[in-house]
């Protein structure tokens, strides 16, 4: 599959593409929407992203996640850069869409915070116009879910316009709520620098963030005076006519009326009210996230299964709901799994290791966009599963990193302190751990 002619190239730009704009433009509000503004601090950390190992995450993570998360040693994901998309280089993704052919579930309080920016405010208006905004936040319809499954089966994820994210500014390629995006978008790295081990770590962090987002979305609705019981009863009732709740753009007027109840017509105000309660309780968000179970409509979830065409059934992932229809794993339990995945990520194995025969080193000619993106790297690692196979991935490295890897070529070495005497790399252990996780270095029986 190849990208369509005329696709925009956004490479060689910084991944901080819209990171600072979140806190630079505050909009005038009417008196009914002043509460959130009054609770936000000057240069509030909730309105700008944080950096962890070079990766950008929503500022609310500073309070929403466990405090210990910020002190973890995060992997630096150098290859999965949105503005130099490797998928558009190798896998036929459109360079202007990338992995944004997906409808993320963005919680109400994140959208409320995003409304503090001009771009985020416009994005909410788009959601309302399309019928994709529900009290819990941005929420795709059953019909849109089927479209996504069809894209998956047709291998058109990354190139199809059918499920293009409404948050994407198609003129610039930027995300209009980048500093307020959900845990799925925040932790998705199409090519993890640490291979499967890295992917597993990010999946655990993603699960943790998603749980917290769902709990806080529902908690804040209750605090705002929204009737959650009526909301889920409305979902139960819609389950009986699930084939009629979707339009090409979003939910039907009838479905939206049932789900919004007395808040219909005040959708943006509810997003900001939910954000206000979250901001007000910023010091207690982790405790609140562990204080109540996530509520769902078991009837609606079961009805979703009935609308999947037979030819798409293999694309459906997930487990059956338990008899009570509740998610029993708490964020604190998931946090324990995050810590275990983190330990595995940085484990330093014993034994002897050798450079993989799947690896070749080539000079960086600095000709195409990807090569220019790595302009400060003189050498590329190229990885193929066999000599006659297509290129699987490549990564720019420095001469010092190249020399350290060459020390393993044809000569098994143990991973001990003697290695540090043959390099002047500042942190050779981190680099070698990445190479182990990426299968660049293989264990060798001697």
C-alpha cells in the first residue's frame, strides 16, 4: 500500500508541534463558565504538557497518575515520531493522517481543559455539530466502530478517511487537543525502541491512564449534578434499537436527547464543569480514581456484539463481561502491573551476547526526510529478518553507539563493567538495554 500522491510530508519538524499553544490563548467566557477559569492557576501545569524521557504527556498526569510514575525511568521513543512518521515511510500510511484514522475516547474533563485553548474550543464545537459528544466525552457510535473494524480488516488503518479523528487539523496535521489527549493516544508508539518489552510497558501505562480517565469522567459528572443512573438507563434502552442510533457523522438526535437529558444544549458547559471539579480536587485525583468502580451499560455492550457483521468478527478483541458487568481491576492493581513491566523493561540479563545477523550498518546519506530527521546521526541500523526480506526498521545512531555494537560482532561478550572500558558513551547501559529489547543483541550459548 502506498500513500496517495500529494500527501503532505510533516517530517523534520519537532514533536512539540502544538505543545506550547495549550497555555498561550485563554478565551473570553460568559459568567456561567467562569468557575473553571477561577480555579486554574497562572501557568497551570494542567494546561501544558510534561516531558518524560523526551516524550510528551498531558500535564494532568502530574496529579492524575501515581506520584511515583513521574520518577520512573521512561524509555525514550526516538523512532515513533508523529511528525516524521515511520509508518508513512514503510507501511503506506498517509503522511498527513498517520495513526489519526481512529476515534479516541476523550474524557469530558480533558475536553473541558482543552476548551481553554482556541483550537480545543473549536474541536468541541465540531464534536457537538457532528453528534460525537456525550456527557462522558468524545464517544464514537456503534456504526463508527464497525467502520473501524472494516478498516482493520482491509488493512487501511492509517490511510482511510472513514474514521478520521475529529481532533486532527487537516490543514496542518496537528492535533487540536494534543496537550489534553487521552491515555491511548499518549502511549501509542507504533515502533517502540524497546521492542515487545517496551510495548508491554506502554500497554500497562495506557490501561492505567484509561481506567483513571473513565472513573474521573463519571465522578465529575456526579459532582456536576448529572444523573448517571438515568444516563445508563438510556444506554440500556438504546440497546434495544442499536441499529438506529448512528448516523454517518455521529449519534442520532433521538439518542443524543436521551443521553444528555436536561443538559442538552449545555454540552460545553458540562465539559467545563467536569474539568472544574477535577481541577478543584487536583491533590486527590489518585485517591478518587481508586474510590469507585467504572460503570457501563451491560445491555448496550452486548448489543454491540450483535451488530458486528460475520465477516468482521475476527477483528473484535476483548473479553466477555463478568456476570456483574463490572471491571474489577482497580487502578492501584494496574499500577502494580506497570511497575512489574517497568522492571522487565530495564532488566540487565546475564550470559553472553552477540550482534544479530539481521543487523547491518549503513552510512546516513542525509537525503530523504527520515535521514534528515536523524541528521545528527552518522550511521543507520537496518534490521531485516533475513537478507532477502524487506527492511523491517532502521534507526539512526552515533559513531560511539555504532562502535559499541561492533564490539559484539562475531565475538560474544558478557554484559558487565568491562564493556564500559571500551566506550566513552555517557550511558552505555541504557543504550545496550534498548538493543537487547530490540533483538539487536542476541544471547549466545557458549
